[in-house]
């Protein structure tokens, strides 16, 4: 039942959003590949988790995405090192301990301690699919926890 619901959800969302100009690539998931190394259950039973990962995100979800939006790039996970082979007939994933290698696929970057206006702080990557920097609160927020003397 859950897999059927998942397939329907992906199919509907890809069909609904595939025309949108802000879609630069489709991803099968967000950070699931990286999470395979986060938990003892997956680390000690990697073959099972990798098999399920391939069945769901590569064999199933990729097929749905490629059916509705065949020309759009696909990454099985974000971040990911992408694929070694990506043709309509075959997808061979680039596995590795570091799924954020800037030479391949896409990366996430959050430079909380960097100057967000200094482009040299950003990684030199093929594609940065997620990024962010520290944002200061509005003056209204500051005013609610400070006194006028603090504003000088």
C-alpha cells in the first residue's frame, strides 16, 4: 500500500510540475543516500538497504520521472555523485563514501560562517542544489528582546 501511494504521489507531482521553468533537475530523494551511513541499522545491513534504495529510487521513481519528463536531468539522491551511465535503458550509480564530491552530481552548501556575498566561499561544484547562509532577524524581532538603549 505504501509503495502504491508513493508511486501515485511521484507521478502526480512530476506531471504537475514538469513544465515549471524553475525545475533544473529531478531528484529521487533528499539526503537518503547520505543517511545510509548515519544509522547502525543501515551500516550493518548495507546490502539490504542499498537493494531497497535501488529498487525504489532508481528502478521505480526514475522510471516515473523519465516517463513524464524524459529530457530533464535526474539524480537519484541529493546530494549525490550522480551516475556513471545515464541512458534511457540504463542508470549506473556512482557510489562512494563521500556522496558530496563536487566533481560529480550535486552538492548542498550552507556557509553559516562565510560572507554570503563573497562568491569564492562557495564550493566549485557541478551543481549546488541547496544552499544558504545565516540570516539576521528583522528589527521587529530585535526590538522585542532588547531595549532602546541597545539600539545605539
